[in-house]
C-alpha cells in the first residue's frame, strides 16, 4: 500500500505541533506560582509561536514542485509507529501535569523528543531531497527546545 506525504504536509504538522506547544506552555504558566517559572513558561510559549511563524515562512518558500505529494512505499510498521506518535503524543492536547514545575518540564521534554522522532521518521518518508533540508531545520529547532528545558529542569533536581 502506498501513502503520500509532502514537505508541505510536514510543515502543516509542524505548525500544529508548535501551536499545541504554545498552548501547553501558556496553560502551564497559569498553574505555577513562582514569577520566574511563569516568565520562563511564557517565554517558551513565545518561542513556540515564533517557530510556527518560521515554519509558515519556510512553507511559503516551497516551490510548487515540493508541495506535490511524493509517493513512497514505507515499511508498514514504521508508518504505524509514526501515526501512533502523531495521534497520541503530538497533535492532541497533552494532559497538563499539576502545578509542579519539575513535572511540567519533564512532560515538555518528552513531547519535544516525540516531535523529533516524528520528524526524523517523516524525513525518511519523503523521497529524494525534496524538503529534507527544511525538515532538518525543524528537527534542529526542536533540539533547541530540549536544551532550554533540560537546563531549567536541572534547577529543580
């Protein structure tokens, strides 16, 4: 069975992931008590919103050729794995941990890792070089999120 994905569709998913991330951080900022924690989470929400705008601009730069679907024959197990990640951990609203900053950060780190795994899998499913460099940029952005979150997490150990 053949499935189609395009770089354009990956950018749509990336933008949704960033919107979900911004909503998560905004909601978390209202649950924590400390001013430093609130400000950190608001900053992360703003970063997610900027990333969505970056992905929007990158998507606009796609040539018409890159926007067309690229048919591939994936290993069914890999496709099912990516679909499961997308369905359960990335696209749907993540359950908010209590007002515990350490738990919020831990949850956010896991979500960012899941995003990277999803993008790596999607990158492999796009044939040739169409969009691969742009998907790499998305992956790099998500790795930056993990670095920021991990540094803050160490403050709570």
